[in-house]
C-alpha cells in the first residue's frame, strides 16, 4: 500500500497515527466537503480503504462517476505523491434516500466487518428542496446510517456533518442539543404517512422559525442522533458557511456556486447590481480545508477519550477575527475589480443596502425593468425572451439567503478550542484549523482567483482582455444611464412647465 514515507517526525503526529491502517465509510464523498475529506486523508494519512457510498446519476454508473470524480485538478497533488491512490477507493452502491441506504446484503456485511470510522456527509443542501425529499435524505438517511453503524464490529468514531444553522430558530447557539416542538421520530412518522403535497403543507406549520427545509431537516437529524444514537461513538460537526480552500491542496479551489460564492459570481458577471445584506452583521464563513481538518481531528478526539455526552462542534469564525458583511463585500469588490471575469455580460457595478424597501425599489430599477426591455429586444429580432425568467431565479436565490445575512447569531465554540489544545505541534501543522489567524484579505483574493479558474474556467492570461471588456461595458453602462437620467429630467421638466405655466 502506498502512503506517506514513515519518518520519526511523521510518527510523532498522533492524529495521523490514529488513522494509520483504518478503513473509512463515507457518504457524500462526491460533494464539495466530501471531496476535500478524501483528498486530505489519503494525502496525509496511511489509511487502508475508503468505502464510498455512491449512486448512479445522470446515466452514469458508480464506477464512471468515481473515475470522473478523481480526474479533478483537486487531486493533482495527491496524484503526484501517490500515483496509485485510486486503489484505496472501494465504491459501494447505495442511496441515502432509500431504506437501508440502498446497500446490498453483501456490501453491508463487508462494511460491518471492516469499517473503523464513518463520515456521514451526505445531505441535500438546496434551501428550497421539497420537504419530502429533504426528509428522505437528511433525516431518514441519518436513521438508516445509525442502524448500519450499530452493525459495525470495530467502530471507533462516527462524525455526522450538520450545519451551524441547524438551530437558527434561536439567536444564541451553543454546542449542545436543543429541543424542538416536534421530535425527529414523530416527524418521520408524519413523513411516512403523508403524500408529498400534504407533507409540504403540514411541514410549513411545523418548521416555523426555520427559513428553509434544509435547516429544519438538519435540526431533526440532530434530534434523531440524540434519541437514537445512544451508545455510538458519534460526534456532531456543525460548520458555518463553507467557502473555497485557504491553502490545501491548492488555494481557492471551489466547485459550486452556493451562498456568497453565487452572489460573487453574479456581481462579477454583471448580472446582479444590488445586494441585500445587513452590513454590520458578521459573515460566518469558513474555508473548506480548515473545516475538514477540524472534522478529521474531531473523529480522532471522539475515538481516543471518554465523553459523557455526544460532542458537538460549532466550527465558525472566532472572536477577535470576525468578518462583518460589509468588509467581506469591500474585499471581494477590491479583488474582483482587479481580476474581472471575461464571461461577464455587463459592467460589474452594484449597490449594497440593508433596507428591504430600498432593495425592492433598486431591484425593480436595476433588474426588472432592464429585463423587460432586453426581452422586448429579443422578441423584435425573433429570439426567445429569457431575461425576465433569469432574474426571477436570481431574485429567488437572493430571497433564500436573505435570512442568513440579516439575522445576528452568537455561536459558542469551546469544543473547537478544546480540540486545538489537544493537538501536538506536528498535528497542528498537518491539520491546521485555527480560525483566529485567518488573513481574510488574502483569503478572499484566493476566493476570487479560484472562482475565475475553477468555476469560470478562465486562466490568468485572460485578465487583460477581461479588463478591456469591462472598460467597454463601463462606457456603455454610463452612456445608457446618463441618457436615461437626461430623458427623465427632460420629461420631468416638460411636465413641470405644463403644470406651472398658464394655459
């Protein structure tokens, strides 16, 4: 088996020693967080096998999906160090929305006999997911995972990935369980008894206080672990909003447009011109690589010492290094202006407001009216109108994240501090996750570069052309704006003169 070369320094790393020879079972390995977990643990630890739960999707079987997964530039560093790393991956056919996770009897026996550590990362993270689907994956899937864990003969640790916003129906969130008006077991009974439409109606009442089905079902999953996870060596890991890598394995890597990344892309593309955020609230953002380091350490911690209660880890920003939304926006704008994207459709200019009324007015002026005008032009030239529909989707997205930019939360993170204190100096180097020392300005610049390179597929060589394109758009933008202002002023002056001058 290939792996890092054993040296005295390597053997001094306690966390690395814990993972040596271990077999891992993972759900959600094809997602953003899961990809980084697999890359990190294979590159730095001498694990034996990762059993990866994976389903057929979009006409591709699980083997094709695994091959596509590891072709990503994310794994280049691992590929250079360990060219044959793929032999460590053992795909397991299954689906978190199915009974028994959809795992065959043969594979279930294989897992029960061989697995040591379980990472339950799979979830539907769509905020507007239908409740029946979110319940199936996020809650019922967790119940099925717990049942499987009880069959595993040599289980050292289970890490359930939740979210820092699972309990966002309250402003102060500690590292503990919270009671809810409905238990997870009762919610599952309702889910199993009702059709999708009826469940959606009933769920709207039961989930009051949560902004979407994602956070509500993640709260139920935590309650399920509290009631049905007794006796299992389980930890609940709650990351805040997970953003691109800070350093490992490459700075700025990202593969999705969720959360602030989507807004950043929208502004850079000239599609979004007004943002609705509470400027002074803190942006709870964490780099995915630091998040993964803390997650891997939390499994080691759960396995190597006694815990009176189920450990819960809030992985969030640290006091003394908080980032207000206005600072995030200013930094993103500064670096985005220096590194524009070539695929932009208009000049990147935007206004930030925390007023709901003013946001509505600006959205109508900056987005709705221009969209109607552009669709009219498309109709005139015989093309299908599309801009109104595009902006409806953008507005829906903006509304979905509104809650998280306007609510003010206070998170405790004593358990994260405890994890950090337990680490040796070598482990702190390998599994670095000290959020108090994150340099936000450098990190956000990496975000911008990563978005250009990994999401927009634009190389650094395209930056001069992108700047020229933005310069042309700027001239067009202000020409149109000042023409509109002039026409508006002329119309106003004409109406005023007719009202004031005698007939």
